[in-house]
């Protein structure tokens, strides 16, 4: 009887020290199980007071509970009010927050603001499409009619054509 009581108390102790979290399971589950996977697909990302951004991906995976879409080997474009391409780009991979409209671009990233004939290249770039800003902590190269510049900790405001680097490694101004 004494052994059974000790085993019962030990079992209760072991079971009470274990914690099961359905939140942890649901986070892992929603990333492991997408809502839908599309191949060779097009996705329109609506913008406030602007034309939508059209995203083209070899693979687009949606996780609606997480407000996220993962795109692989993709390109994008945004047109202006005259239906001319305003902004275009491509990358190996992107994560799109479908709620905030922020795109995190990875691998061979290239973005081009057509009206300014300005191109931004890097490996990891974050694009806030609502605010039309671009950021990167890594190495970025910017080419435009003004010249070519490369550095780290880049910030760009596409709306007002203001660009800055925390550190500038190289810069060449074109003479006019």
C-alpha cells in the first residue's frame, strides 16, 4: 500500500510539472500547415490610396491565421494612375505581411523606381508598401542617373526620393 501511494504521488508530481500549451502547438501547426499553396500564381496586394502591387511567384504559400504569404522566385510591379509601371522588382524569396503590407525580400533583391530610373540591389531588403519606404541593414547598391552608391544600413523614401546610408563604402557621382 505504501508503494502504491508513493507511485501515485510521484505520478501526480510528474504530471503536474508538465505544461501543455495549445498556443505553442497552434503556432507550430499554422506554419507547418498552410491554408493554400499556389504555383505559377499572381497575387494582388491592395494599397491604401494607391494602385495595388501585383506579385508573381513560382510558389505562393498563404498562412491566413498568421497574415503571411511566402513567395519563392518572384517578381512584382506597381502601376501608376496612367497604368505605367511605377515600381518593379524581384527576389529569390519574400515574406509578405498581408495585414501591414510589409514585404521582407531575400536573396538577389532588385527594386527599380521607373520614374527616377533608380535601382536598389541587395540581399535582404524590407519594403513598407503603404509608406513607400525601403530599409536594409546589409550591403545595398543604388544606381541612378545621379550615380552609383553602395553601403550599409540603407533607408529610402520612394515617395520623396530621399535616400541615405549609415556607412557609405563607395560613391560615384555622374556629371551633368
